[in-house]
């Protein structure tokens, strides 16, 4: 019931604001519920769902999502999110380009 009440409060807050869009209320609810590990776990248990949210996010969007988690929920939640999504983050790294940059950096140091 508490989660439903929170969602309704967000809807009411954004409904009274003349500058907000319905999408902003939806985004806020996702940020507060799905991008917070403890809240997401409670909601998943209520719904009988047991899989990682981060496995469903396109790996190209993960850095932006992780930055959002860090800004809105703090370092502890960022660590949990990063731990859950590290495989997806690694796939976005251009290994060859990274090695070229390291090589150029160390050559410049010499």
C-alpha cells in the first residue's frame, strides 16, 4: 500500500505543476522504485519476479542509468547497481581504443 501511495503522490505532484509532462511523473516513479535496490526487491517480491533489472537495459544506456542511480540514490546504491550490471558495462568498452590510449599515454610519459 505504501508503494501505491507514493506513486499517487508523485502523480499528484506532477499533475499540479503546469510545466511538467506525464512522462516526467513516470520517469520519477522509475527512478524512485526500479533504480533503488531495496525498493525494487520489495516490489519484485510482491509481484513474484526474480531477475535483474540491469540485464534488460541496453548496455549502451547503462552508463547513463548508473550515473542517474549515483546522483539520485548515492554511492551505496551505485555500488549495488554497478555490481549487478558489470558484465553489460564491460561490453561497452572499446578494448582496442582503450589500449591505443594507454599506449599513447605511456609513450608521452617517456
